[in-house]
C-alpha cells in the first residue's frame, strides 16, 4: 500500500519541484526522520561487515530507483511506469534466490511468471503498447531496486528492518544535502499543496515507513516469497492514478486484479526448499530454511 502511492505522489511532487530537487529533498527528509529514530533509541552502529550491503540498499532504493523513476515520470504516465513494478517481483525473486540461497519450488516459479505476465500484459495494454523515452530509466530502476530489495531483505535478518533503511539513509545524507543545495537554485520551485504533500509522502511514507515494513516482512518469510506480494502494487497504483490524478484505467483492471491475487496466493502457499545463505560469525536470530 505504501509503495503503491509512490508514483502518484512523485507526479504530485513534480508539480512543485524539478526531478533532481525532488529526489534530493526526498532523501534528505527521509534521512532526518530516520536519524531522529536512530538517536531516540540509541541504535548501535552496524558492524563493518554490513556497510557494503547498506551501500547497495542506499544505491538501489534511496538514490537509484527514486531518481530513475522520477526522471521517467517527466515523460511517462504513472500507469505506464507501473510496468517497472510489474517486473520487479520476478526480478527480486531471482536475485534473492541467488543471493540468499533460498530455492523456491517449481510451483512458485510458475505462479511468479504467471503473475508477472498478467501485470506486464495489463500495463502494456493500458499504455497502448507504446514505448516512451522514459523506458530506459524505468528498466534501469528495475535492476537497481531489485538489488536494493534483496540486500535489504538479507540484512533485515540480523538487524531491525527500520534500522536497515535508517542507516542506508544516513549513509546517503551528505550526498542528499549536497544535491539539494545544488539542484534547488537550478530548478524552478513552485510550491503547491499537492507538491508538498507528494514530497512528504515519498519521503516519510514510501522511503522510510514503506521500506521498514517491507524489509521486516522479507526477513520473516524470505525474499522470493515476499517479492511476489508486490504483484498487487501496479494495480493499486493504477487505482490511485485514477482517483488522485484522473488518469484513465482500463475496464480490464478488475479481471487483472483477480488473476494477480490468485498468483499471489499460489506463491505464498508454496514452501521453500534449500537453505539460506551462510551467516557471518556473530550474526544472531533464527535460521530460516
């Protein structure tokens, strides 16, 4: 639900800010929120061995995905951009399986491919099958976000999910502040209620809260299975695009929604086989197989 509002909120934010300003301010505000929580609970600084993974999270979901999708939304509608998250669950499941050692069943992969096919087919039909100049940004966003999800899900097994995104945001804070200082004077700023609300949501709702519960869920049920829940995101995004932005939505949406829910149910009912990735010395928590 949190992620499904990201594209419409970004479209609102672009009413007030340029793309580079919006992404820099989004990361800065989210990092300040995260820093406040980290200070309040006196969260311990992560071990050195975890900072590489946190850098992947930061590059993928704090910088890469927001920047590339924001640039894409200058020329693409939110309904067309939903093709990214239509492919994201499958991409995340593949990377997660390779990175964590989890081996979902054959039934899982069949259901995952079927769900991806339904979402892709629906979103392409929704956009008329036309490619836009923003598609290169969107496919780049797909890859970096899947990497960030996978690494964050792995780290959430050894530290709270909100600390995973919290420290990733802190890692990006100097760059975000510098980006804000450079971009704001160069891009026009026209403050509107929609623009400010969009900025606040993508910072507090999508970036901090959304990623907190997302990583927590991934740690509980595994990266591949958790990733398939995101099959519902494009359809939810299309609903928000209709309600908040006035974009047209195909009459096929209810049928696609039912088909996606069936695929999600199938992936959640399948077990996992194999083993999780080896743990480093000192890592705690139950081993999930």
